[in-house]
């Protein structure tokens, strides 16, 4: 005990120890500050590729630490339904990781991921999406499905391993064989993880290639850690010695004692910051930048001119600090350049950001000039309406619907489809210009997509009435497409959920549906609104079982958009059969 006391009376030793731990705290803070998907050399979030279309969750998936806080993949962050892929294509021999899967959720371990197909094992705790292996098109259609049973623990982690063997590709959970894809093998391709709305957590990832060499899988930004630690150590040491000398001159405190006090303070400050930033703030499931980024786009304001909230300011300060040490960090623009532009529906697409400057038209499905009368169908909405989430341009529902309608009416009419959709945050700022274009184009039928488009924009009842009052005098027939959000976000398995809710529960769903019905009934009587409901068609058992339908909380996959387009095409064909 006396020796321990003597050590702490040795101010020089105490000071040096504090310098050591302060250097560790500040180096750790520096590296945590740059632990983002946008900087990760091994992984990327597929949502991040949608940054240029301002899809919800896209910006935060690249510039949010929640995705990788605590050196684990949080597939629940940024509105859930994430797909995280390896940056590089490799040929695996095995993939191991720890997984924690919440109630009513599932985790797809995906591999052999190419531009056309992927293969997966699904580990599920959801009655909606049972455990299975499958081959799938990138558009979402299942090519093969093989169900298997697995009892996952109600809490805690399981150790999962996917390995190639003579039998095929085998799944092990806690060392026990759980499933096998017969006669299959790992290809030269990407691999990763995919979930639904409630997400899952993945950590301690280990991947080996066919040569037995470890593949980089770290989620932390730990490059040049030793160099930064040594640098911080000597800077803190020099700074503390200088401050201690000044304190000794001004206050007469012994040099070693003032040095120990100074370094203790630096260590305490670093420790408090690290505790707040790492243990608390980096784990918030926030999507801090999407709305601000959209606002800047509408107003044509650059990032440097905007007021920053805490997270944006913290990111920029630490980014400058990190780069001053010679580290390489990134931003949204370089991320887009690295992984490519987002994909959107290539019909009319009106752009209101600083890149466009004014309305831009990217093609349209135009009618032929053959003397037949032309029926014009317009579509107004936000990201759902221009089909964010499609695998290939042209997969969007308006293209699918147009082709289906055209085959039915081509003997009587020309058909023209025009998409006036923009991102949701821009709608309020530019609705007048959209309505002007609707009038100029002499639209006959105007489709109004619900989903996020008109459950948020305009302000439901009041805003919707205003819109209908403006379009119906133009001779436009308004049609409301009442699609509910991803059923997972409404918790169709509500009876199992209890209090662990992520977005909406069944009672809220029913309340929302009643309000919507009351509103649409009123506008049907007053404005002749036609209401179409795709939910029974999309939620058919065969449709749910034959593919991954939802891309995230509010957007469909190409498979889902195709089903939606086929349904819409058939419904519009019935309506056009009565068109004069």
C-alpha cells in the first residue's frame, strides 16, 4: 500500500502516465471521428449509392457513425432495411461473424453478389420471413428457395459461419449445421449482409479467401493508429511541460506537481469527450444530414454557407484534424464518385437543386404522331414515384404500367406518360411549377402516390384539398394510389412485438387508415377523386414468397415496382375503357 502511495506522490510518474492515457483517449477519439461508411475501405451501404436522389437514409448511411458504432454493423440504423456489401469482389472459402437478431427481424448473409444475382442464407426470428436459403436476381425475384428450421436464442449473440464444403455451401450456427445449398460454391464476387426494417447487429467478422488469407473486414478506422498515438504523446508531453513551466513562474507551484495537474486535466478532458462521443453520441440512430442536405439543394446553398448542427460541426473539425495528421478522409461527393450515381426512373424528372438551376427533363414516354387521340397520364409524388431503389433505370412502376396500358389501348389511343415527381423535401418549394407543367401538358389523369409522397406531402388533408382544387378545374381526373408503407414498419406481427416497436404499431396503422379513408371519401364526393388500393395485390402470399419486395421502409425493389406497375396498368386499363 505504501509503495502504491509513493507512486502517486511521484508527480513526474503520474504526469507521464496521464500523458500516455491522454494520448490514447485523443487518438481513439480522432479515429472514431472518421469511422464512417464513407471512409471504410472494406464495406459500403447500398443506400449510400442513392445520395444523388436524396433518398431517405442515403446520406446518413454514408456519414453516420451509428452504422458502425462499437465496431459492429448496426443494420437497424438509418431507417433499417440496410444492405452492406464488401467493396471488393473476392473468392471466399469461409465467412464467420457474431449476429444478434431482434424479435420479428431477420438477417440475410449474402454472397456471390454480382450485378445480376446473389445467394443468401436467411436467419429469421419473424413469422413473415422464415429462415431459408435462396438464389435471387438483383431485382429481388427469388430463383430458388429452400426453407430450413433453426431455433435462435431470444437474446444474445450467435456465432455464424458460412463455409464451402464437398456438399456445397453450408451454414453453421454456434457450431451446429443449420442449412446447406447443395452443389453450390463460392464465386469471385462480393459478399455482405442484408436485413429488413428491424435490422440486426453483426460483429467480429472474419473472412478467408480460397488461399486461406484473411480478407479485410474491419469496421473501425484504425489506419496509422500507432503513428497518431506517438504524435499525440509527444505533443501533449511538450504542451504540458510548457504549461507547467508557465504555472511555476506565475503561481510558484512545484514544476512536477503542476505538470501532473496539467496532464491529469488533459487526460480527464479526453476521457470525458471519448465517453460522450463514443459511448453515447456515435450510437444515436439518427439520420442527421438528409433533411439539411435537401434544404441546401433547394436553396442552392453550398455546405460551407449552411449552419451546422453538432454532428456536422464535429465531423468537420475532426476531419480537418485527421487530415492534418496525414490521414485520408472522404465526403459525400467522393463517395458518389467512388461507387457511382444513383439510379432513378428515366421518365420526366424535374430537378430543383443547385446542379440543375432550373427544370430539367430527362426524357418521357411520348405518344406517336399518328392522328389518333392522345391520353396523357401524369404522376406526381416524391422519391417513391420516381422509383428510388430500382436496380436498373427503366425498372420503375410508371414504365411498367405504361407498357401494360399501351398494349390494351393502342388501337384506340396514343398514350403518353409523364412523371413530375421530385424528392419529398423539394415538393413544397416547387409545387406551383409542377402544377404549371401539369396544366401545360394537358394531363387527363393525374396519379398521386401515397406511400411517403402524400402521407407527408402535402400536409395530408389540408394540402391534399388544395392540390385537388387546383388540378380539377384543369379537366384533370385525380387518382389516389393508397399504398401502405412496408408492412414490416407497420408490424403485421404486432401480436409478437409487445413493447419493442421501431416505427408503427397496429393501432397506429388502423388509426392512419381510418383517417385516410375519411379524407379520401370526402374528396371523392367533392372532386370525383378515384381511389385505388394496391395493398391486397402486393400482399398476396405468392408475391411475398417469390421475392424481396421492399427496398426499405418506403421504397420497393425492382421486383416490387414491377408488381406495382402491373397492378396499376390493369387498373388504369379498366378506367381508360370508359374514357371518351
